[in-house]
């Protein structure tokens, strides 16, 4: 496999969606990421334990610009999940669902890592949708710390410094 001949950041990038925040505040909208030169994008939420019932709702949207123009849902059918003490939860579970642009794990009371992987062909490319955003609506009335980031990989143009996927 030739990708092992490249450094990780020559073929991939890690981009913050939103920095650590109390997700009950509603300030949980990730940056818009361009899929133009990306083979796949992994949208990741990492969260601390919260209060039962205040489950985070992973929400994906697509848009025609990096400002969210014409935003609409981006559907997916699978999420990878690690729920529980992270040191003792080494294996990902795969959660499947009917195509939807949201996923709600029942994980509020436990720490968790939830990831959704998409590729450009999942977007409405024929109508100019080429940007993606991960967001988590307000999780409820109790504190719950969380942060989200993207891993863009399969960059189409290898470079010592990866081009920005934010524009």
C-alpha cells in the first residue's frame, strides 16, 4: 500500500469542528468543511459523562458554500461508537440506522466517542453541495462537556503541508 510511504499529514488533515464546550449551551455548530479534494471525511464527537436522557444528537448537514448556503441534511446509515470508560472500551461498535441526517446514541451518562464517515459521493454534488458540517444541538438542561473534530483523508493532491479544507 503506497500510502504508508507518506507522512499522515501529507495525505490527511485534522480540523477542529468545535472546541470543548458545555453542549447544553447550544454553541455546538462545527465549521463547514470543503469536500472538493478529500476522499473521505470522518466526523468525530468526543464527550464526557453527562446526565441520563441528555443524549447528544449527531447532526450532519451539507451546503453549497463555507458559510452554509442552502444547508440541508446529509444522510448516513452508520456510526461507529465507543461508549463507556474509554480505557476499557477499545473496540468500536457499529450502529446502523435507516438513512437520516442525525444519530442519537444513548450515551449521555457515559463518556463516548462517536464517529460518522462520509465520502463526497454522499453529497448532492449535482446541485453544487460540496461542504459538510457536524453539529450537536443543545443536549438538555444539564452540563455535558464535548468537542468535535474532522479527519479528512485521501487528499487528492499530496503536499508536505495539506491545503485547507475550510474554504
